């Protein structure tokens, strides 16, 4: 159900989930990733991506 997330994790690429569903829909091993709830603004998306990159770089 999450092949893109699995591929990004395997490559070490930071990402966020953007969904209209809650965090309970994520697999437990993916729950550490940031989750944006729809609808979200472009500014919220930018902040989420910046945070994901910062966490990945730490």
C-alpha cells in the first residue's frame, strides 16, 4: 500500500504524508514521518518539507 514511501525510505529521501485520513492509516514503521492533513496551504507544505529535511539531516 505504500510502495512510494518504501522506495523513498530505501533511498534516504525525506518526505511528508499529505492525506485527508488520520495517522492511524499509516503503518507503524512510517508513523515517525510528518503528516499534513488536507486541506493544507502551500506555506504549510513548505514548512512540512523543510522540517522533514531538517530532521533527516540531524
